[in-house]
């Protein structure tokens, strides 16, 4: 490592939606300012080992993203990054930097968002992005991340399998319901003020999606973190399917937890990528980062107004101009037809 090198560290331990959207923000700023991007997902909620970089567990190794040098493996455990740092809090001695309050994290988030949405460079040699940076980049940066990274082979195999068994020959309506299952969902709370009304709103969105123009039979694909939501919707819609995965008990907390092991992370990525191959995606709540990528690429998206969750918003792309590139899931020696082979 030379003194001339400068870095942006994308440091996240949360669910994949947050991790990848924040990564896109960090990548875009790295690109604009000529810095090396460091993907530091140590301490991930999906793993019990605090020193394992979760990116290398779930994604294939890479050394650059669209011309930006990348460090994304466990060698970050041996690296020392040069100061000065931004945000300023990171310049304190290590012994003083063990604990960051929520107020400090939110303050850093706001500082970083103001910086990243500009093209302005700063003197700090290392920028530490250890906060949720949703909305910190443009949509092309988000798409570029998904087109540049490749899930591990076992994840790709599972996506292929589900696609062949359940997607082929159908217009699949993807339903993402982020419940929280007892977790503090913060910005999602307004959607769940009345759980009974919330489920009525989801069902109304499903009926709206089914009434849209379709050239093939429809099926419903459910992604949720709540066993009660899965049970309710399965009882209402016989054509609904989901991938096999472990749930936690009702109100026991979210699925992004080390209690479920690596398998929990595999299941999450299978669902995230399959949502992007649906014909229509329903996002409840619309603020969830998990279904963000799908919302950028599928032909039709149904969302719910935060001011009035009973109000449905339909966004359409006439030709799915940003449909996901099937090659983004292919290994270096694999080839796929124009349509995804899963």
C-alpha cells in the first residue's frame, strides 16, 4: 500500500439491500475521486465470525468494478488505512473508537450523504462509510453494482433451479412484504399501524397486479420475513409459491441474523435476484432496500404511498429497458441466452 493511495471503505453489517445500495454510493464516489473501494462486511449479521468479510462468502472475488480498484476479501484484516479520515470521528485513537452512539451514526450518515451526492473531493485519504447510504447515488450506479458482482455458484444454482421450476412460461408477480417480525422497523412503521389493514392493502395490490395486461398465465412469488404473513397469503392465493427457507418464530426478529447461518444469507440473495426477474413487483413497504434492485429493472412496480399506504402507485417501463443482464449471474466461463436461463 503506497502513501499515494486513497480509499473509500464501504463498511456494513446489515441486510443485503442496505449493503448493496450503500456499496453503490461508495463506488460512485470512488469513481469520481479516483480512490480504491474497500468492501468491508466484517461482522455481518449473516455470519457469526466477526473477522470474516461476508462479501467474499456470498459473492465471487473481483479486483475492480468498472475501472475502480476493489479490495473485498479477508486481507483487510491485515491492512492499515492512511489518515486523515472522514468523517472526523474516525481520527480518534482506536481505544476511544470502540463505541459509536446512534446519534453519532446518524450524524455521519448525513455528513456522508451530503458528500457523496456531489463530485467534490476532500483532503481525507480514507473515507469510512459506516452508515446506511441509501439515496447516496444515482440509479445507474445501483444497476452497475448488480451488473458487476456475481453471487457464488451455489446461489446461482439455486436461482436457476427456481426459475426453471416456477418462472418459465409465466408472468410472475413478485410480492415483497417486509414485516420485521418483531424488529424495530423504524421508517417502515407507518405501514404496519394496523396489521389487518396492512394485509388488506397487500391483497389489493395483488389484485391490481393480476388485472394488468399479461401475455402468459400469472403466478405469485412471495418474499417475506414473517411466517404469519406467509401463512395468511398462502391461504388466500393457491397460485402463490416461495422458496424453501427457515423462518424465525413469530415476533422473534428479522431473518438477517447469524442464528440462521450462511444459509440465511443464501436464501436472501436467491429471493433478491429472483424478484428482479419478475414481470411485476409489489413492494410493501416501498421504503425497503431489499426490493430496491427489482424496482429498477422489472417492467411494472406497484408501491404504496407513505403518506397514504392505501394509495397504490403503478410505475411501468414499456420494454423493461433496464432488465437485468443474465450475464451478471454467470461465472467467467458460463454463457447464457438473452433471456435468463433460470
